[in-house]
C-alpha cells in the first residue's frame, strides 16, 4: 500500500470497485440521444440539465452514485450538484474510461 492509498487517494479503479461493491447507482448524464447510441449496462439516463430537479429522488435511493458522460466535464458538474445535495457521489469520468473500469 502506497502513501497515497493510506491518505485515501487510491486509484479511481479501486474507488469505482468500492462504489459498485456497495450497490452504486450508475447515472449517465449525457443527452437521451447520446445514451441511446450506447451506454453502460444498467445505467440510468438523467441528463445534466435534469440532475438538480432529480437530486431528491436520487437521494431517496440511499446508495452511492457514480456519474459519467462523454468526457467527464458534464459528470463533474453533476457530481458537484449531487454532493451539495448530500449524496455520496463520484465522477466516473467519460463513458469509455468508466466502462473499462467496470
């Protein structure tokens, strides 16, 4: 175990695995059209512009959340909104990158 791991800065792959092991909800914040072109199996599509209005509903799931988009920019914004709503959330980054970690 490295120093960064001990300080809580493990690799994103380890963090993703931890979230998944704890039953994380995976949310794709891309548009409906992007989602229909391909997505992570089991992911829910809640476009970024709807995240704020769905935060209470997401919080009621009482599970950690992983958000992703195409590149990681929109999911970063979504993660911030959800975190501010008291949800345990991580930015999974881009679709292909997250898919490779699952």
